[in-house]
C-alpha cells in the first residue's frame, strides 16, 4: 500500500513539474521572445544569442546545450535524486520550447504589437514566476540559474527568488552591450522583478507567519484558548505601563498565515477591548515552523 502511495506521489510531482515548465516556457514563447524582451537565466542568454548575435538555432536547442554545462555542477551538489529531476526539467523545458515555437507557433496567437512591451513584460514575468514556483515546490527546476539558486538555498536561508534576481540583473544588463537598446533592457528588468515577486509569493505564501502581541487583562485565558484550539504555543511577557506604571502581562504569539483568522476570532471572543499588534515576520524557525539552514 505504501509503495502505491509513494509511486502516486512521485507521478503527481512530475505532472505538476511538467505543468510548471509548460507555463514558464509558454510565457517566453508567447510574450517575451516575440516582443524581443531579454529576460534572465539561460532562456535570456539564449534569446540574446538568437536575436542579437544571430545564432538561429531554436531556443530549445540552445537552452539544452547551455543547461548541459550547468547540469554537472547541479548533479554533484544536489545529489543523484535531485539530479534526475534536474535532467527531467532541462529536457522537458527544451522540448516545451520546441513545442510552443516550432510545432504550435504560439507567437502567432497574440499580437504583441497591440499588447505592448509593458504588458508582455508583466504577463511574461508573472507566468514565469508562477511556473518556476510550482516547479520548485515539487522539487524540480528548469535548469540554468535555477540550479545555482537551489544550491545556495540548500545551505543558506536565502530565497531562490533573490538569488535569481542578482543573477538576472547581470544577464539582462549585459544584453545592452549586444542590443544597445536601453528600452529593451528596462522592460527586461520589469519582467525580472515581476517574476521574482510572483516566485517568492508562490514559494513563501503558505509559509508566511505573523507575530501577534496582545495587551489584555484576560491574556491567561486567551493563551489557554490559543494553545488548545489552534495548537500554537503562547508566551506571557512581563511589562509595565509607561504612563500608568502598572504591571501587566503581554501575550506574544507566533502563528502561520492560515492560523491568523482563528487566533483573531479567539481574542475577540474573549476580550473585545483587547489591544492587538500584528506584524509580518521575516522568518520563524524552530518547532512547528521552518527548519533553520546554516
């Protein structure tokens, strides 16, 4: 029974990885490449070679060749299991580029001249970020700078989106020396920022945590209710009013995004007059939260 469960999970993972790569490559083939907007990553390098330098190999073929160089590094660092996903991602992304461009000709599906460069950059960036985010969540990637991002993220608490952001800044900026078009470089950066934002939103959206501080005379009761109903720990801090000089307890809670509405309802139910401070956290590590990577 466990065998079929694991096998089913693996199949579902590869299906979702494929969907993510299809979305990512579609964004490039339908919006970025027809508008001649240079993005980041290996696809960006391939587009520069294709449009500016004049190497007329299909983007899918160039994508496969360049990724092959990075594949060896990713295979050694990320291990043989992830190496299989990496190989799958590289081959699939190359085939998807060929599917969208040479077979289905998606560049003819939309009139990029009517859409405009800004729309193509925003749509392309959003779809790229969503596609890569879904692929990352399932343990895969499409190769290229994604491999470098995942290597760093494996050992450091740095989001993949930030790593890709720094690499893409260099790649897109370098395209100016070939195209000499400041406008194209600017739209490339717009695409890059949009992709980074959506990527981190997909990867970290469900992990978002909040710090909730409650000032109430019923903090003991609120803490017990949160512990029992939500399953989150609560901490009572000693405090003193700056004006009244009265001693009081301040309740400190760390909750996931999905738990926040329930916690707020508990506080309101017990003490409608409670003073509450809620703030998003940069990261929460430890029991029941994220594992700290050093």
